[in-house]
C-alpha cells in the first residue's frame, strides 16, 4: 500500500513538473525520455527495497536508490511549486479576461518560458546538492567547538575538554580511508574524555566487524564512555526469533567492551581529577513519539548527590525536553544525538540554522540552554537512509567546561 501511495504522489509531481519541460519542447521523444527516466528511478527504488539487506537496512544499493530518488523528487517538487504559483495567477486571470471579454471561447494564456526556465534553474540547486551530498558531503567531517560556563563546576575541571560523537551507523559506511580520517580527527582533539551518544549500528552488531579496530584507536585521559541509541536494539530488523534479537544486542554490548568503551546502561560513573569529581550518568534510549523508552533517569542517577556536577548521556534530545530539563536533580549538561540534523539543511554559523527536522524536534542541532541546564545535540558522525549530507555536515563536538559566569 505504501508503495502505491508513493508512486501515485511521485506521478502527480512528475506530470506537473513536466509542464516546465513542455514549455520548451512538445516533442514526443523529449517526453518519452523524461518519463522513462522517472520510471527507472522509481523502479530501481522499489527493486532495491525488495532485495535482501543483510548488512543494514539502508546500506549499499538501497541507500543510493534513496539518494537518487530524493534528488529527482525534491527537484521536481520545487518545479511543481513554481508551476503552481504561475497557475494561481494564470488561471484566475484567464477567467477574468474571458468573463469581461467579447470572445465566446474560453482560453488560458500559455505558460511563460521565463517562469519555466527559472523553475528548472532553481530546481537544479537541490538536485546538484543531493548528488554532492552523496559523493562528498557524507564524509565532510567538521569539528565544532563550544565553551560552556558553570558557576558550580569543580575547580579542578576548569578548562576540561570533552569530545562527543554520535550516530556512527556503521552499517552505512563504504569508505575505509574516509572513516579512518574521521577517527583520526577525533583523536587529534586530545580531549580529556570522549563520549559516544548512541546508534553504533543501523540494526545488526555484525555491521561493526569491519570498523571496530578503527574505533578502538580512540583513547582519552579519562576514557571513552558510551550509551545505546534506538537503532542499537535491532528493533528495525526482522529477526528469525526473539532469541536471535537478544543475542544481537548482547553481541553489540560486547563490541563496546572490545573497543575499550565503557557502556553505561542506566548507570553512572565518577570522573575524578585532583581530588574533585563530576558525575557521568548514562541512560538507555528514551524517545518521545513512539521511540523506545528503556531509559531510566532515576535509576541511572541513584545515589548521585543533588549538589554534584552532572553530565548526562541520553541519545534522544526529546528526553531532555520532556524530562531531564525539569528533573528534580539538576543535570548541568546533557549530550544527545539522534536527529542527524536530518542530514539536510542550511547553516550559516552564528546567523541562520534551518532543517525540516526542527518541525519534529525542538532541540535538533547544537547547544541549547534553559534555566542553567545545557544540551548539545550532535549532528552525527555517520548517515542513515539517504547516503549523504547536504548543509548539515558530520560532526565532532568539542566542549570546554569553564568555571564561573559567561563573560559579558
């Protein structure tokens, strides 16, 4: 049923956007090429989704089929919107002219080539963007640095540096040199501690087999700590049995240990420095809107004192918005991921930030603060479904903690 709806929607957009092409040529050969290409794009998408995907839901040909489909579909939507805008003016104008005119024959003014040319030119931008995102943007790693100030930060942690990565999604990787570069970039930050905030794989623990030796190279003075994300539980894969699913999760947890990562499962640790300490609390996935709610904030922070400085690792930022920011115990800094910034958007640092994901998540990329409680939503290291990134690049967050108020 979903394929019927998708094909019907694509067909409507396809026919409407063809009006721009038709303004230049009514030759049947041009029309045949245009619609044949559409059939190939949609046919390939359907074909790929009916093939086995043993190494992850959106890996390989399936991912590229999604990317190519989006490049064409989004571009045609842009054309269709502009054609619709012209019709909003063109059709009523034709009605007025024929109502007050002397002619008995109703006629509609022809489409203007200028509008069609403009529509196709603008549509070329997202088309080129999606293609660039697939072949270049997905490994365009960026280091984003933040400095956060806290009055109650222990003195010994003034200047403490944190590196956060999230959403590795190893089942989507296909370029070892690029991933090695990204891992080296993480290590080059030389932070005091490294945090990973969930979604190591797309679905299956086996997806990490070819990559865990690389991520094992990540080291920090106070260790590497990690949590689970919604994809790590294998909920989006058809397992032959409940036992197979449990074994997969068990194997995934073992992978964290094999890489030297300390996996926090609704529990906490203390990081000590010069006789002082901060609490590190890690919860399992907790997400609003139908996502798994295995996270138990009360259990994870049990016996952590109210007055202690606390950092929380929680994969889904909706957890912060729904529970953490108003929790009895103050969590000074929460580190999340999950949204990927939708892997698509526009960012001008310090000026403008937009992505469609903001209509789903209030906190979706970067630093947010309410009543002295902060959250950083990492844009993700990897990618999922669409095998690329446009405008929202893969991120390595580096956060420096400072004692005292923020300078004016």
